[in-house]
């Protein structure tokens, strides 16, 4: 698919400058970068111009550019204006991994940030440990979880990293069922899930006694709310213990949920996910609950892999890595 032409980008840059000038916010567009989902323009504001002034004109900019939405953010001494492409491209996991020469152990490749860099997430980091992935239907939540797991499997041997997969709907993790890293078959019903979680608790306690943390075990759960609804209190208690004590024993939770409210998850479980990966959600309130902080604007994400990472007070927007159906055989053949 051809990328936007220089003429189109010059036209959009001129429009941005004219719209802002008409509202007495003089700027100069000094660069434009084509991203998979966006065209990203960097603006140099006149002395005294405020980012808030440009942000408040996002609707006028979107109207002038014929776009559904325009995102405005500060970037150093510049202002970034991001315009959705009419011909978005996916970020293929296979292509992305080829651009990263060295990935640290137990580090997932999540996608491409809005400034064009691969986004890596090192699970053993003290600031990570456990990850909550939230997003409504169509956000790309399950696809991101699959890419996270496969990126880990492609760069870490099973002697160093293992997986426990729980999939209540019995379809999200089907392509991952043949991974050699699995410590058991994919658990798809409450009894199997509880059995697997109790087995992991025993392993965690053994590791605590022996002061070991290897191999790392990543417990990946799709549709966490379904699991809690069907598994009840025993499942919630097991997950809470793993979230509270698992990191030092080398156990990490990666859980996906559509609306991860504290009322459903339990406050102790929800509090132990320091990293949130948020896709499109239905409202500003859903965005606040999913991210744990207000003002992320996750309700304005575009869906289909448009995500933001929220951790330690920082927010990073990224396009999630994707695995097309035709690419699975070749990628699985490369698993170490």
C-alpha cells in the first residue's frame, strides 16, 4: 500500500498552519513523519504560544483536514500534531523483531511507538512485574496478548521462560497451543484454571523456600472478568496471592479484561498491576478505571491495535504488533 505523497503532506502542513494562524496561534510545521496509523507533524510555535491553545483547536484542525480526530501533544520544544491516515498499515511482529538486534531476556516486543521506536517491556523489571491489558471489543486486546507471548517465545528458550495460559472462551490462545514453553495445556474452564493456579501457588512457595526465581513463568489470562465470574472467590484469592508475591519468585501475570473495575477484580488484585496497556474503551470513565488515572483520553483511541502504555505516571502511545494468520506457521517454526 503506497504511503501518503509529499504533495499530500505539504497540503496538510499548510492547512495546519493556516487554521492556527486564523485563530492567532502562529506556528511553522518543520517536519512530518509517516507512521503506520498517523502522519505526525512537528510544529515550532511562535514565542508565547501555548500547547493548550493548539490542543483546544484539535476539532478545527480535524475538520480542516477531513480527519475523524487529531491528536496534539508536546514534544520537547515542539508541538506534535498527529493526523490519522486514510490508508493505515499494520505493524507486523515479524518485521518489528527484525529491526531490534538485541532484546534483553524475558522482554516482550509490544509494537511501534508514535515516534517510530519499537516498544519493549521487560517483565522482571521492578516497575513492571504484572501487566493488565484492557480494551473493548475491536480494540485488538487479544491480538496484542498473542503478540506479547509469541515475541517472548521467539527470543527466550523454554529452560529460561515458561507459560501458563488461561483462555475461558477457548479461542483467543488457540494458535499458541503448540508452544514448547507451556507448562500445561491451555486451561479453558474454571476447574482447569483453578487447578493450574493452585499448581503455580505451590511452585511459588517452593521457590520462596529455596530462594530461586528461574525459569520465569508468565501466566497469561484472556477475559479475566469471565474467569472471575465463573471461578469465584477461590480463583480471585489465588490470583491475588500470585500478584502480591509472585514477582520475587519469577512469576508474572499478564491479564486481559474489557472493563477492569475494582468492584469486579477486587482492590488488592487491581492494585498489583503497575503497568496498564489500554486500547479503545467506551467512555472517559472506562478509560480512567482501566488506566488507574484520569486524563489519558483512551476513549479516543482508534481501535484495531491503537494502544497506550500507562506506567509510573508516564503514557506512551503505540500501535500494537500484529500477526496475520498466514504468518503463524513460519513464526512458530522459529520458536527457540
